[in-house]
């Protein structure tokens, strides 16, 4: 009987930890979706791709440098 109580406690504890981590992850995703990103170059690859990270929400994006330069002067008509 004592073992069942310990197992039950462990299960509840780990379920709680997992739920909290999922909530943190969901909150970070919501923050990143609502952010107006300010990307800074972190790493440049030999094939022309660049890894950039947002200084506000830590969103990471990897794109070719031509894509980054093409979106810089986008005009909506």
C-alpha cells in the first residue's frame, strides 16, 4: 500500500512538471507569433544561408541571404 502512494505521488508530480513545461512552450510560441521581429545575424553558412535570431523573442530563422534582402524592401500596393 505504501508503494502505491509513492507511485501515485511520482506520477502526479511528473504530470504537473510536464504540464508546466508545455504551458511555457505554448506561451513562448504565442509571444513569437505576436512579435514584430528584429533579427540579428548569428551565423553565416558557406552556401549563402544565414541564421538569424530575434532580439525580442528569441525566434530563430534560417533563410538564404537573398530572401532576407528581398523582404527588406517589400512594398505593398
